């Protein structure tokens, strides 16, 4: 059980309604105020261990049910699905959605699975269920990519290492050597041409490639230390996810271990203070914490500690074909992360042609939501003769109402004109887009042989 409690608002609300209790009556029974109970039910406050025990005593139910996954990954994930233009003519408010999830969780979960398969199939329902990558992503989003216990453990360890040495890499190296009898050895490319990290238990060595830059080298050393010293917490999360298959378990274990490694490099409290004082200036954060651009971008999506939250960023990483290899909506609720395809009008595609430059864009989706996004290209682990480097663009974004405190947004009129983008042609209903590659799914193309508009397609209903 998490030290800081668990978020289980919908299940508490369902329990209260099943008992035919008002918030005021249930709050009195629990010894808390009705306003605090409202915050718990709204998932704005966690259930503490004491409250969980009190609920179990009063209502005789299995406390393990509180940690079960909410239908569809939770209300935020369901809202992202319902933001699809397919439902543009249907008005579903927050209360209606929560009532549906509370009163018919099975139906809500069925809708979520069917919708996800439809999106993965490009508009047609795929026959196979979601693969391990999709299931791991859902589990990460269930936690909003914030693992409170692991963060606290990593922060305490980082403080301990910092007391021993100012150089984090050196401190990790020394701890691995003294406490775990593991030496770090940097191997030349010709000795380890196809690996970045290898643990040789026979030689008691963590072997790292010389192709790793300093930030990546520190991360890999931190990853190894996390595997050893945060193993209990990591395995508890993996076990709790109950994937039931080895590939998903291993993917998830790698993610949460990487989470601890990043938290060691960028401890929560110090990192959040640096974000707030610098205006979330990514270059300053890179220099201050000895981290890479992608490492900082990922860390920004995790700042959801109760009572000390950062801005709600989303992040995604794409290749030149627009394929997403990383995507975290976090607390942003951004539908851009779940989109099967990326709109060519979104600035993330332009970042490939301007290597290393941080680009920004004010974008507006069909539902009227406005997003401030930044993007930069990154190259991974290449440079040796004949060895291609992996190339991606990493994008960050947040709702425009949160963007005014960003250093990069200073001087930009956030209420001004925005680029009108969509969630990919198959899911975009805009009729005047000159970049359209296909009509929306389910819409029939219309052909007028006497005229040709600016947009390459027209379709019934436009």
C-alpha cells in the first residue's frame, strides 16, 4: 500500500451510493469533512491507510478492490476517447461520464476496448487484442506516469548520494563498487558494437559502451543501481499490474526502473523548484541536472506529487514516418498522444529539418481546445563509421491556459491565432484542409468533375 495513499474516487463514490448514503453522512462515519470526501471522490485527494481501514471496518469489503483498474483507464482516458471528432455532435458532460463509469463499469470498459481497437485498426475494428506495448501504456496512464513511492525512495537515495559526492555519476559508481561489489567498465565500440549496457555478473562488472554521452552514461549507471536498491517497489508495481505475460511484464519493469533512474538524476523537490524558478527552461534544466533533452522532457510528465504538482505536460516521440515510440499523456488529458496518426500541420514534423533547434507552436484542435507545444529532434547512440544513429523528434505540450509561466512562451500572444490541426485525416472532420490525405473514416468521397477545390478531397456532409 502506498505511503501517500491511493486514488480511488470512483470506487468510493460507488460504495457510498450502493449504501444509499449522502456525502455528509458517509463523511461523518469516516470522521472527515464532507468537502474532503468530495475531493476524495473527485480523485483530487488520495485515500490514506487509516481511511482505507475505516472503510473496510464500516462496510466489510475487500480493500484490494480499491486498487483495481478503473474502466477504460479512468475518467481522463475516457474523456480523451470521447474528444474524438466522431462524437463531436454528442454532448457528454463530466457528471454524465462519471455516472456511466460508476453505474456501468463493464459497459464503459467494453466501449474503451472497442474504441481502442478501432483506432489501432485505422478506423476498422482490429481482430487481435492490444499488444504488450499498448497494455503497458495503459497501465502507465492509469498511474498518470507518477509513482509516488518510487519517487520518494529515489529522492532519498539521491540526497544520500549527493552528501557523499557532488558528482552523481561518481557517487553511483562508488556505491555500486562498495555496497554491491560491481565495478563500472567503459568498453570500446569494437568490443561491444551492438550493446549500450551489459551486466557481467561473473566478472562483477557493469559494462557501458563508449558511445554513450555523459548524460546517457549516468542514466545507465542509475538504472543499474535502481534495479538493485528499488527492486522491492518495482516488483510490487509489476505484480500489481497483473499482465499475465512475460513481454508486458518486462516492458513495464523497464519503464518503472527507468523512472527511478531519472528520479535519481532529477530528484523531485529540487527538479520542481528548478522548473518553477527557470520557467521550465529545458536547456537550463539539462545543464543543471546533467540530463539529455529527452530525459528532461520525460521527467516533466511525471510531476504529479500530491501537494507539489508541476505543470501537466504530455510528451511523445516520433520517427520520420510519424510512428510514435513513446507517448505519455500524464495529467494533461491531451488527445494528441492517443491519436493513431499525426497531423502534418503540427510543427513536430518540421523539427527533423532543423536538428537541435527547439520549435514551438500554438495549436487548436477541432474541439476548440488549444495547446502550446514544443519539439526538438534528438539522435541516439550513433556516430561511429557505418553505424546509423536513431533519429526522433520529442514533443512536449500542455493546455494553453498553463503556458503563460513558460520561459519559451514569453512574448507570445497565447490568445492569438493558432494553427488548426487535427488527430489524423481519418479522424478529422475539417473540410477545408489543403493537406488532407484521405476523407474521414465513415464519410463517402464526393467527386465533381466540373470543379476542383483547394482541398484534395470533398465528402458527404461537408
